[in-house]
C-alpha cells in the first residue's frame, strides 16, 4: 500500500477511516429511521382491521417514496386526527414530535404543510376500499336470532357543514335564504347501517337539493337477498318497495303520502290492526324520479301488510302510526315483533350522533371538496374500527354490544393511546394493555330505560351575540350588544 504520509512512516490514513458502507447498509439505516418515526404504533389497536396491502407504497408517482409522511404514515396520522378530541392538523404534528422525542430521533418541524400536502395525495378509492373492508369485518359476526337470523339494514340521512369556501359552495351550496358570506356549505349524507352491529355499510353524499331516496337507490348493491330494509316515512315509495322485493329484499317502513287502507277494503284481516292490502301502481307523471321504462317494469299491484302501532308510553310525540311491510306471513313475523323492530329504528339516530357529535364530524374542517370527501371517509373508517373494538370487548365480557357505550369506548381509546405508543412496550405488555382497554370499555354498560320521554329541545341558551347579516369585512358592530344589533355601514 502506498504511504500517503511521508513525514510519518508506517502511519496510514486508511487505518483511521471507517469502513465505507454499502448502498444496502445506507438504505437499511434510512428505513430504520423511518420506522422509528412511523405512525403505525398510533393505530396499533386498529391494525388488524385495516388491510396492510392497501397501505404499501405505490410503484411510481405519488406515495411511492419512503419518507416521513409515507402512504402508511399519512393514513395512520389522518386516522389519529379524526380520533383526537381536538381534530386539528397541528395536533398530529405535536403528537409526531412527542413520539420522535421518546424515540430519541430528530424532532420534525412544527409546520403542517408537509402533512397537509401528504393528505391530498391519499387516493380516495383506496380509502373507500378500506371502508368496505371494515364493513365486511363487522358483518362477519355470529347470528343474533333477530327476525329468523335475517340481517336488518337501517337507512337514514343527515347533514354536515364545512368551511365557507368558493370551491365548497359550488358543490354543496348554502341555503338560498342566507346572504353570501353569512352561511356555510351544507352536504347531505344518506347511509346504511347494520342494525345489530351499528357498523356503517355504505353511504352517498349530495347537496341540500337532492332527496334521500335518490342517494338510497345508489346503495341498493349493499343489500343481499334475504336482507330486511328498515326506514322511516321518507323512504315510503312504491318504486323502491317493488324494486327491492324483486331483488329478494323485504322492507319495513312508515306509511306516508298515502291514506291508510280500511279493513273493509283490505284483502284479508290478519289480526287486530293487521291487514293484508294491495297498492295499485301509481300513474306515470313527469315528476316521478324514475324513467318510464322503469315504471313499466313495475307490477300492476304490490301486496303489502299494513300494521297500526299504538305508542303506549306517555310522553311520546306520536301516539300512533302505520307500518308498511312486505313481510306478509303473520305467523312467521308477528305484528308485535315488527313493531318492536321499528322502535329500534331510532338506533340509527344514535349512530349518526356518535359520528357527528361524539367524533366531531358535524362541522368539517377541509376547505376543498376532494379533501372534504376524504375527511368524511376517514371518520367512517374510524367509526367502524371503534364498533369492531366494541364488539370484541363485548364478546370478551359476555355482554350485548348494544349496551356498550360508544362515547365511553372512544374516551378509553384516547386515554390508552399514549401508553400503547411508548418506545419500549413488549408484546406481552401490549396485550395486557389492550385487555385492560377492553375491560374499561365494558365495565360501565349503558342502562336500558325503555319508554322514557326525551323531548328534542335545548336547555342551554345561546350567548347574546349579534347575528351575522352581512360578510364579516362589511359588518359594523354597535357597542352594548345586549341592546343593539349589528348593522351594515
């Protein structure tokens, strides 16, 4: 070896240098640093519910490189964001900084720009596939004995608002009674839920001008032959009942837009307040929401069953109503059992309350329509994952999943998450923590108080602020807000 230091014989610089690292070693170190910064530990509890194959890096293009906000890290960070009580992007960055500090790695920047840019690169179709996977996992449950072990899918609609941007206003315009700059874009969501598990099976989004029935028809493929559709009076339609029956799907809905049939005009009296009737096909008009070809395919008459239900509990807003169903066998499906089934339809209102109020989806945060759709998808994925956790916890505690509190489960998950994300947690310790999490979710079951009256009113009075009647930059606020109102200059 040639001596490059002639002043110091026998002293070679090569002996003081580290051995050069190969390209494989450099890549291995970089991958180890990325794994230390991974958000996967944040979703450790949900990992078994999410298909990992969909979170692998792309072959080329966006989300193909292994960076801090890779495809997998960005998904888990987004999921953590919708589960947090704060729900802001800055909360995700703070969590990542704390996690990097525990790991002893370099603390990332406090800017949310990289994270927000990474969220825009997540494929909406991938998120839809993940939601479908979580829905399938929820349906792989033991039979419950409800209506001869038939799956009941309850359908209803709700509304959400979002930031007032021109892009959102074009897709989901605000109410026409509000002045520009004084309202918020409003979207309508129609969703199908499993009545037994509470899992969200499918959904459709529209604006305030589109009816829930149109969104419901987009989700007919969610139903399988033998299912039972449960809905309120907004879904009372000859076309929908006949079309679903043709697919082998029965319906239980409330009578609306038609007068109840009297016993003298019925086909058969099946029991007290229980009649076998037949609806004639409606006349075709231009106002119908389906084509003339679809109208011609409808049967001339649709045999149905009409059941009058009387609310026996004092304080109910409705004292009596009529149920229309295609379940014609009174011996196999007694009227009392169908009445009890319809009273459980109120559970869908509680499902939406869990998503909108408990998880905070009532007011969305994203400013672009494509990100609004992704934000809604992430809320639904997180909701289904929590429902699956509730089912596993209820199964371990040997109780019904219906009496496990969704809000209590979410609170327990938020409290357990920092401990599950510690730097040094063995598999045995993690298993013990998750077992304790299940115990915390089920040790305070919901008390069942059937028949109680809960009027839909608000006790808390709003603050005495002026109402916005013009855009904020144009409005002039008069002092003494308790005596005057804001006016335009």
